[in-house]
C-alpha cells in the first residue's frame, strides 16, 4: 500500500486563540502532511533516524513560517530515484545519510519526518558497521567542518597548508562541528588545540587535540597564547557568538591570523575585536545549490559538497572518523519538541539528540513508493 501522507514535525502557532493582531508564538507539533515527491535530481529517503542540530531551534524561532517542516540531518534508505539522477549513482535500498535545509522553505521540506526528498549527489553512504542512529548526526556537522577548513581557511584537504605541522585553534571543540574539525585537522597534520568545558577535555583529546583550555577561564586567551608561543595563525570558531570571537582573536599571533566562523561576526572598530584577524564566514546550506538567505548559488560550493561527501564516506568506511555520541529520545518525532527545548535551555553537551522514526506513536503502515 502506497502512502500519500506521513507524520512530520511542523511549525505551529502556540497561541490557543490568537487574535487578529497577535504575533504567532511559534512551536512545533507532529502533523500529517503529504509525502514529498523527489525532484529530477533527488532521491526519496525513508528516514530511519533524524539528528538534531542547534540550527533547528534557531530556524523555528527565527525564519520559519507556520506550517514549515523542521529538521536537517537524516539517515535512512533510498525508496525512489529521480529520473535525472545519473545511472549507478544511487540505487533503491542504499543506506545513506545527508542533510537538507529544514524549517526554511516549504519546498525544501524537513528531516523530522517519515520521508525526505534530498539531493542525490549530496549523500554519504553508511557502511554496515555504522547504525542509522549514529549516521543521523553525521552529514551537517561533518560537511560544515569541511567547509570551515577547506573552503574558509583554504587549507588542502587532509593536509596542512605548508606541508609541515601547523597550529590550529578549535573554539568549541566538543560541539558537533568541533568534534569533526578536531578530527579532520588532526588527520591533516595540524597540531590541534581546543577550548571546551573541563568535563570534555579528555574526550576532545581522544579525538586528536594535543591540549584543551577552559573557555570559561578569564585568562584563557593568555594561556593559549603562551602555550602556542604567539605562533597561532589559524582558528575555527565552532560557536561564533557571545565571547568566543574575542577569545579567538586575543589568542592569535601578534601578526594576526585567519578564523573560520559558522555564524556572521561583526568585526569593525566598534566590535572591540582585533582588526588583523580575518573572519571568514561560511554556511553549509550553500552546498545544496539553492538560494539561501541573501546568498547567491555558487556552483563551486555545490562541487565542494560532493567532493567532501566522498572524503567523509571514505574516512567513515575506514573507521578513521568518529561520529558524535548520541542520545536517542524515546518517542520518535513526538520527542522533537522536548529535544528542541533541551537545546534552547543549553542542556545538550558533546552529544547529538536523535529521533528514531519508528518510535513515533501512530505511524501508518506501507511505503511511499
């Protein structure tokens, strides 16, 4: 029996009886929505597990309109293939993970759903040793990490720029993105130092960092500068807000440096940040090849994403790249509201919240194909 509708998490108005002039208070709820149809260059994926990212709640509270589907990261099996997908690129039944731009535009959908339509050329095959749950937190963070290193900092893939060990500061080394930056930079020959909470020091070091510093410490920048002997010129700020840009700039060489950021940072004379440190902002959604906020489509970004998917797939298959530790919430899509609130409250640390779709109450039987 083919399914025409599915369960998915959508943005709703939290006001029980909103007045005509009342601004909606946005929340999320599980609703029945149409199963998406894959475009010519897309595949339809039956989602087995979906991973949560900070971008999910930020989009819900910010840019998402009512009725928009939520969620970016997913892992599952291919059910249907668009007619323009190159023969042999994907096949039905493939175990894959990927991401889309959820909670943004109606036509782009969301991954907190039974099915998702996703670009066929921006998927990462899941090896047999990796579970769907672990894979559901891989794509967005790993590809963001690639983007910060290979696009923003312009370092060679899995190599240091000079061919010799270079220092790299990872601000937020225990974050989802930070964990992949630490690993990829270490594999590339960097001597990685990181900021994190002390409770996560040993874990971040297990990923490859040679030293960790407490970002709560008022003297953290001075300690990093002393440790690096004032030679630090590369950094990735995986938080890019509040105090982290200042910590990074004050940690770097007196000659300046370059810092990749994942959120826009105002760096002018009024900001109080050092002007000799160049901030380079990138946003992972440009890899999808669709208009994103005020940014134009850049074909080179699309090609980058495809290339990096192959890099990540190879490292995962060879067990050289660890996925982010996960915590599965118990009720599938019905737990998304709880998960988003945990993230808003700052209660998610060094792990990925995951929703197993089969755990969702009230699922229908059948397939979309």
